[in-house]
C-alpha cells in the first residue's frame, strides 16, 4: 500500500467521524426540543386541570381514540363522561368531521352577511389538516372539532337577526352551529389549529377570498339596496314610508341602474309612480286632519295628535302571535338538545324557564320585514292606508266631552282587529288586485271569440274582424317617459291592419297548416292566441321614425345599461316588432329570450328588450310577468316569491335584461293587448340570436293580399263617386 492511498483513507475516516459528531449534536438538539414541547404540553394540561376543576371536569392526558372506541361511544346512552378533548388516529374519520365543520362554518358565514335582492351569499369552506392534527372533543357521543366555537367568534356579523329565517328555510341547520366557548375549546387553542380557506360568492356572482374585500363589497351592496328602496319604492332604511322628494335625473338613473343590475328590470318613470300616490295620501290626510282640527276647535278643545300606522306595524300585528309560538317551540327544542353549561342565557330566566315575549317577536318581525318582496308588502301597505283613513274619520267624528275616559290596559281588541283585517287582506290579495283593475274598451272584437283556437280554419274569418274604435282617450302620466297619443294610435293601426292582411292571406291561399306549425317570417305563434309579428311599415313609413331614433327618451337608459356613452356609439337596434295577445289567449310557458354568453362566469348585460304597451295594462288583459333576479347564472328557475308584474299606462316602456325569465299572462278581457318591442345590443358583443330572429327558419309568406272592402266602405266609396260625378256635371253645365 502506498503512502497516497493511506492518506486518502485517513481523510475519509476523519470526514466520517465529523459527520457522526454532527449527527449526534443534531439528535441531542432534537431531544431537547421534544423535551421542551412535552414540558409545555404537561403545563398546559395542568392549567386545564386547574381551570376545569370548578366545573367538575378533570383531564390530565389527551387520549387517542380508535374506531372501536368511537362505535362503542356512539352506542352508549350515558355519554356525559366522554366530554373531553381527544386525538383521532383514523384519517378517514377526521376527514368526515372536517366536512361537517365546513358546512357549519359556511352556514354561519352566510347568515352573517346581508342578502341582496332576496338572494344570499355563498361561502365555500375548505379545511385541510395541519401537522400535528388538531384536537377533537366528545359531545353527546359524537366527535367534533374542538376549536369550532372560536372559529365562529372570528365571523363578523354584518346583518340583522332576520337571517335566522334563512337558517330555517334555506340552510340545513346543524347542531354544530350552536356550540359555545368552553374550557375544552380554550384548551384546544393552545394546540395546532387546522388550515381553513374561504371562497365567498356574492349575490351578484362576484368571487372573493379575503374577509376584508367581502366586508367592503357587502357594505357597497347594502348602500345600493338603500338607494333602490329610497328612489324606486319610497322606503327608508327601516322600512318606513318616505315623503315625496325631488329626484334628479342623475339620481333616477343611478337608482334605476342599481335596480336593473339587481333585478334585471327597469320601468320608465318608476321613481315617480310612488310619489304621486304618496302626495295624494298626504293631501287626503292633511285635509282630513285640518277638518278634524277645525271641528274640535269649535267644540272647545284641541285636536289630539294621531299617530300614523306604518305597513310594518300591520305586518307585526298580523304575525306576532304565531311568531311567538314558533320561537318558543324552537327555544324549547334547542334547550332540550343543548348541554346545560352551553345554553343561551338570553333565552332563559333566573328560574331556568324559557321566556319569549311579544316585544321580542315584534323586534324580529320588524327585521324580517326587510326581506319581504314588494308583492308581499303591498297587502300591508294597503291595509295601513285604510287604517289611517279610518283613524282620521274616527278622530273627526269623535264625541266631544270633557270627562276623562278610564285607562284601558288591554289592547287586544285593537290588535285583533288589525290582525284579522290584515289576514283577510292577505287572503283576498289576488282577487282584489284583479278586480280593482279596470279594463278599457279600446279595441273590441265584433264577434265573441274568447275561447276559439286562432289557427282553426273556421275561426280565421272571425279573427279578421278586429276593429279600433275612433276618438279614444289615453291616460297621461306626469313623467315625460311616455309615447304621445298620435304615436300610440299610429302603431295600433299598423299592427291591426298587418294582422288582418296576414290572416286574409292565410285564408285566401289555404296556409292554415303552415300557420299551425309555427307561422311565417312576418307572423309567428308564441302560444295559443299570441302572435309575434314583424311590421314592415315600421321601417318603410317615416311616421314611425321615432322607433329608430337614437335620441328617443328611452335611449339614455339603454346606453346606461349597456355601458355605452352618449351619442349612441356602439348601441345597435337588433330587431323590432310587435306582440299581440288576442282575447282568450292562454298564459305562456316561463322562458328566457336568450341564454348567457358564458355558462361559467356571470357577464354584464349584452342585450335588452324594450316593451312598449299600446294599451293600459291590467291583470285582466294579460301583462308580462317577470321573475326578478333570474338573469343571474344558477337563478334561472321560476321562483314565485320573486315575481313582479308591471302594469304601466299605454306608451310607457318596460326595459329588461335579455336573459331575464318572464312569461305573458292570459288575456281574459274582450280586448286585444298589443305591445311594440325593440331589442338592443352593443356592437362589440358577440350577440347573434339565430332562434328568435332567424331569416331561414320561418317560411316566407310572400306578398300580402289586401283586405276586401267592408259593406260600409263600399257604400262610402259609391257615395263619394256619385258626389264627384254630380260635381263634374254641374261644372260642365256651368261652362256651357
């Protein structure tokens, strides 16, 4: 062996000895760290023992449970001794507990955020395991995450207690959501917490991943909702009726845009409709109160100040007794399912008896009032008007005497009267809304055709006899968002004459089967007794240039919705035509005119429809019913609680999102219900509707055959011809 090989071996031995020494030092350090951690764990356990000695629970060690122990614990009837922190060896069991905790945390997060337009937030929670795994606890024979109450404490509540209604109706409420902080949960905080990630989805389908951003967005949505209620509905933040205010065009556009983004609907002049009714109410109230004051002054005493009844008061009086019973039953059930040291002290008295008074019910119902739809609130608004008028009449004609009346502590009589009246109003809301709407006798059929099928061969001759009476009058609203009477009359004449020509052509050429199979390029059937017509006269006749005018009074709203600037840049008129509902027409199937351009993400509005009714709409002649909020992805289904049916005057445009679900209601009147519709889109959007506006799908009907002259028209023409001949003869005699 040479000297070089010996030196190399010596160097290797030295290196290995150094590595061994380094490994020994690392092992000693790790042992010291482990010893420190064990000492800390023992100290924490000692703290837990001392802190829990007062409550009677002593936990000196943290056991690790197996599957057999879990099964035995779940089968036992007396599991009070198992209320202690544990570790779980099975990863599958830990994952199941994490999934249950995720659902409970998500429900708590949703309930802590305010709703927007009747739609709630969504929260997706994901719990991933940490190293070492977190502690768990036994509770009534079930295992759950020990630190869960402290996770609930970090959730900031931005909403009121009306979100409890969401728990009862929408969420699958679990017992985990009622857990309170205890010694075991405090002890679990000293150990490793699980990793929790959140993904929030707002009601307008925006995604957030941090709590700061969702708080800012929730406040923004809350302010938008207040603006909508103040501008569009005349309601304050607490649901009270506001006095008429001066609404500028900028504020009207802002409130209307917020409402369109939330509900997908915009009725022109909607910000002024409630003000006219409110002014009339105030005038009636002031006149009645002044007369009562004058009469009382004559009798020698001043008029008492009458407190005005609010709609929310009628709602509370109608439901507080039932709400009290339901809440008491819930509290009793909650008490039975909750451990004694975790019961809610607010719901129990000193004698450990459950107490829930009418005042508590009134507070919760007052907060629940905000989530009611406009259709549900109308009943109580109308009831409040009636009660206020009756109250003024009672004060005005009250007997005048100086004798003091005895104080009556029982107010059940008045409450019961209000409750019974509100309940009866609720039952008959549908009947009253339909009976109070009066149908105008503008356009009538000369023969009764209320139930005949329009595509029947025998029915076509009768359907040709649509007539429009002359010298008709139109109701005019105070706002400027309405067509003129001449414009309405011209559109009516064009639509009715076009319909008559098509039906005459179908009868003359025997195209009944083609009509039954869907229609033609100029007329398509959209349900029994309901037709979609393309009117060539709208493009050819300069009388109807107001429909193509880029400066029409509804265009600022269209540009505001589609995000275009003033001047009409980028906004294009895709199609225009007319819908006509005949007497006896059935209700349409709920549908959407177009689908979303992207099925994965919610995109802004790419197209709108503008409906302009040519008659005063009422529930009898079949207005259009809209499902608010159905233009959002995932909300396309029909929801009866989100229904709104506008009934504006003739010539008032109704603008809605192209994706909004709607349907035309049945026409039970004796009049036709024609509507002019305009579809707008932006040029920079990929919007092509090959279904509704296809040029190749429908059969071309060809040149239309003019309607034959009626007997009266022939008599008039013969009379005119005879008069012209007499004039010519007289002129010839005069010349001779």
